[in-house]
C-alpha cells in the first residue's frame, strides 16, 4: 500500500469499524430489553429459544463475512487483507463496548463477564479480555500496514497458536459447565472462573507474533 493511500484507507477502516460497532451494540440493546428487562447483569443467563439462538449464530457468521468482505474491498494487496481484517475486528469490538456503555450503561466495569461469541459454543470472559486482544490487534495491524510488512512463517504460526490458546481460555468456562452440569448449568452460572493463566499465555504469544522480524531474529 502506498503511503499517500494510508490516510484514506485508515479512515475507511475506522468509520466502517465504528459504524458496525454501533450496529452490533444496537442489536444487543434490543436483546437485553427482550430477555433482561430492567436487569443490569447478564448472568445468570436467561433461557433462549432454539430459533433465537440459531438466529444469533447466523448473525455472528454474517458479522465475520461482512468484516472479511470489507477487508478485501479496502485492501490493495492480498497480503494486506489479514491485517485490515484484524484492524476492523479490533475497532468494531472496542467501539461495540463503548456504545453499549453509552446506550445502556453496561458494562459497569472491565471485570464484568460477557458472552463474546456463540460459535461453536458460548465464549465467556471478563470484558477486559476481548478489549486487550482487540487493542493488540489494532496496534499490531496499524504497524504492519504502515510499514508495508507481512508475517514470516514463524510469526504466522505464533499468531495462529495464540488465537487458539485465547479461544481455549474463552471456552474454558462453558466446557466446564457442559461437562459438569450439562446445558442447564448455564442458567445457574453467575460469572467468575475465567482461566487467567491460559489467557495470559495467549496474550504473550500474540504480542510476540507482532514483534518486527528483526526483534525475533528472523532474517
């Protein structure tokens, strides 16, 4: 990407991410009003009909498709697509929480627990977890797009490994609930139990994956 194109590209990414973050927040405001009228806390979870659950899964799939399509449309080279995608993802995710705070004054703090995704099972974590991941995505993607760099094979391996470990930390609680109490265990889960060790390992590897090649002694 040429340097003179960067301002236009970054503005396009910024406005797209912010707008989609607002759309996502509005959808959640509607859901919270339907399932949690007058209730500030998300947990214990309220039962959701299979139809609504499937609809939410489809919406999440559509979200990923939208972010992928926008990344291809904005990019000038194929190697830029992954970095534009994670930059869009990071902006969308953080602005989503900012708009929720403005619209319904939720979350009350970064340690409050949230459901992040439903695919393939619910992901549960404190709000600070996705915010940290998205912040690293944003900083790392901007650096690589600005410098015109791409990942080495080792960096790509570290990045994918970190994402996998982070996913394990997000599904740690749901898997534990399903194994001990089955699906009905979600109705009594009141938050807590996030595996900070697994998450920390994932975060460290994610940061390392974004280090410039010379810092990793890759030549």
